[in-house]
């Protein structure tokens, strides 16, 4: 039996997937809440209980993509091997994921609200730092300023 939370999650996923399909077919500017509801097999009133507008749906989809991407890269990073081999594996996985899913990059570029850019950038940069270093950089170190403490 499906729980209420599982049902809600399934509706959110179906909604996000329907929105992305429509963007791919019609372009971002022509996607409406009515079209998304129809594509997802939902009533408009139901759709509005989950998302206030198209932007919110696409933002949630983008966040899901980023989370999936980071989980995949983390699994690759955590495999056995020398640091150089692991870094090469992560960079290869990153390049392949980006190549296989170019629509995510294009859609993210179209969304461009501060919330998406800042939250996604912070999560990705945080992951990149943790992928290459055993501990966070010293507080005194700022981007563009090399630090001898980063030698590990």
C-alpha cells in the first residue's frame, strides 16, 4: 500500500518530469501550468497544491538533478584507488554526466534566479572541495589566494 508521503512524492516527480518533457518539446516560454497538469495527468487545482508556478516546478527539477549528480559523483569518489585515480574517475564521470544530460545545463541557464544559482553553486562548490581535500580549507583562505595548507 502506498503511503500519503509516497503518493505526494510520486505526484511531484510526475509533475517535474512532465514539465521538463514539455520544455524539451515546446520551449520554456510556451509551458503553462495547464499544459503541465494535462501532461502529468493531474487537475490544475491539484497541481497548484504542489507548486505555485512553472518556475517552482523547474527549480525543483533542477535541484533534483543536482542532487542526483552529486550523489553519483560521491559514489565514484568513494571507490578504492589512489587519489589521482579517484580524481580522474570523478572528472570523467562529471564530463560523461554533463555530456549525457545537456538539457539540464541548458535549462539551468534559462532559469537563472538567484536562489537556484546560489544554492546550486554552493552545494556543487562544497562538494568539489570535499572531493579533493580531506578537510575544509582554512577560514583565512579565500578563492584566488593559494594556501600552503591545501597541499594535501
